[in-house]
C-alpha cells in the first residue's frame, strides 16, 4: 500500500516538475516549488526517513519560498525567452537521461535485502550505535558522530554561502537611512489579526525550535531543522512587525556572532579531541566515560550547527529585505 | 480505517495541485498551496499513526507552523510589490514602466 | 466494550473528516470565483482538520502523542483562519472583486 501511495505522489511530482519548467511566470514557479518540496517531504516520510522529511519541509517549503520571493522582489517576474541552441541541449539532455536509465539497471532492486548496503553498512551502524553512542536516533548518531567530518563540511558550506550572499547583497547604493516608503506601512502592521496571531505564535515557534534542537537524540530533529525553525520564527516577526524591529531584537552583530561561533564551536570540539590526546572529532575523550563523551560531543556540535544555520538564514533574509528598500 | 482517510487526503492534494496549476490569478495559487500545506500536516499525522510511529508527529507540528509563515510571506511580497509600483508610478513620468517588473 | 465504542467513534470522526476534506478539494476546483473557492477551501480545511485530528486522538488514548496532536489541532485552529483572512484581505486590496460571474475572474490579475 505504501508503494501505491509512493507511486501516486511521484506522479504528482512529475506533473509539478513539468509545470515548473513550462511556466514563464517566476512567481508561479516559486509557488509550485513549494508544492514540489512538500511532495518530496511526504515521499521521504512514507519511506520512514523522518529527519530528512523534517529538514525538507522546514527548509524547502518554508524558508526557500521566502528567500525566493525576496530575490523575485529585486528582479523581474517574467523569465526571458531561451537561447537558440535548442536542439543541441535537447540531444545532450536526452543522451544523459538514457545513460542514467541504463546505469540504473545495474543497481539492486528497491528494498532488496541482499543489497550490499543492507549486508554491510546498515547492520554495522545499527549494531554499533547502542554500543558506542547509546542514543535511540541512529540517524543523528551517524550524522553527528560516525560521519561527523562530513557534517563539519556541511556547516562550513552553509557558513560560506552566508558570507557569499552577504558580500553580494551588501553593496547597495542607499544606506539604511533612506526610508522613503515608511508611509506605506512596513510589514503587515495595518492588519490587526495577522499581527496579533503572529506575535502570539513567535514564542511557541522558538520554543519548538529549541525542542527540536535538543530532542534530536531521541526523535527526528537536530541542528539543521532547529536552525530553520528558529529562523522562521524571526522571519514571522519581521513579516508582522517590520524589519527594523526585528533588527532591534536581534541585531546584525548578534547574527554574525551566531554564524561564526557556531562553526567555531564545531571546529573547537574537533580540536578538543586532538588536545585531549585522541584524533580529530573523536568525542569519546571529552569525558571520563566514552559514551557520556559521545553524548556531550553530539550536543555541542548540534548546537554549533543550529547556531550557524540560524545566523546564516536570518542574515540572508535581512540582506534581501534591506536591499528591497530604495 | 486509516487508509480511507489517507486516500481522501491524497485525492484532495491532487485537486489542490490542479487548482495551483490552473488558477487564473496568483491568489488562487496561494490558496492552493495553503490548502496543500494543511493537507500535508493531516497526512503526516495520519500516516505517523498508520505506520505505528507516533514520534513522527513533530514533523506535522513543525510544518503546521511553517505553512502559516509561508503564506504570510507571499502576501507581504504582494503588498510590497504593489506599494513599490504605486511609488514608482508616483515619481516617474507617465511611462510604461510596469512591464519591467 | 469501551474499546469498541472508542473505535467506532474514531472511525466516524475520521470518515467525516475525510468527507469534509474531499468536499473542500472539489469545491476549490469547481467554484467559479476566487472568493467562493477561498470559502470552500478554508472552512472545510479547518473543520476537516479538526475531525481528523480528533479521530486520531481517540485512537492514541492518553499518551504524549495525544498532547502533540492537541497542539497541532490548536495551532491549525489559530493559523488556518488567519491565513485565509490575510489572503482574502490581500486579494480585496489588490482589486479583485467578489463577483459571482464566471467571466469575472478570467480578466483580472495583479
């Protein structure tokens, strides 16, 4: 039955993808991309991949839509007509597709119990996690401890993306002083109901973000999802109260500090492993008991990830919103 | 018992997608995305119980909150674009600058 | 005995919720105007969500999952009507008139 649901959702996904490519109105494409992300998140959820589904729903369908709209506000809404090399690109794409399809015939069947990943890799992680790390969520164990080096790379990629966007978007002609459109109302301030409801919800979303951050050991959650949720709470505040008050609440200096300190915390935990006599990113030496050391290490690096993701997403949002002023 | 509700939710999601593809105005599409979002929250809740994993309800809660933020962001985008258009037409000479945006 | 009552009640609530959700979907597709579609979508959204979540809560019993479902229901009850209000007021301020005619909304757009 799961397979039928999966096939139905994937069919909707293909229809959405074709519509996204076909439309020339970029705003419609952004809306359809939100639906696309949701369909993928539901697919992940049906396949029991809850961590990935949460990240996809939070980042893809929520934050990405806001950032795309911010970019659209700075550029035009109609896509320019394509180039003249239509036939060449069609040939390239078709041949690449055929090669990929041919390559998939060599893969093991979906859910095949004799596939190599089910014989060697997955059973090892499932057996060794209770022994070395002892947390219920194996995905967090793999992400944060067994493959901690990869996650370090991910955090630094997010950090670099944040710096890149801030470099590109901070070069604007007018400073923050020119408030030509103050009279037209910033945010949804003139609408009372969304403003009241928005202000009511912000503390709960923040609290839920913190819950997801620290509950990542026991259920779906972790640093990336929590960072996206906390950033979403501040974005909600900025939408209903205006960007100035949001910057007064959490100024750009604090966001820079969050970004930098998150990445430094992660690197610092790694270096602490070396200082205490073991290898880089080995958390077992952080405490007397190796398992307790692993727990401490995982909490610290997840905090680092959450801080960096929050700082980067909010900085990108403010960079777009500040650019929007004349 | 849960299968019937799941099928109803999936069919409604397909109908919402149809409205998002068809809708003549952009507000139709925003309506469709909002509807899709709340149906996704319900689908997460029902399937979490269907597969016997009540821990996955955190996803439904997270998405219920984020859907709201997405819809408000879209509406704010329209409001600021309309305000910008009014400001531009106010300060420019009568020139057809509306096609640029 | 209690089990059977709870199961039957849960089944009724889930089915009613499914019916409301389907009606909302059909309404959003077939109604002639933006505002009528909004009415169909938002009213049935909230009602269907409440029924489905109550049905699942009855199945869950008195556990942490019920509290989470209660929280989801509470947030949906607060945010879904607000989103519909914001959408309707934005559409009205953008100039889309609530005509009931079929041709009325084909010629308009922001």
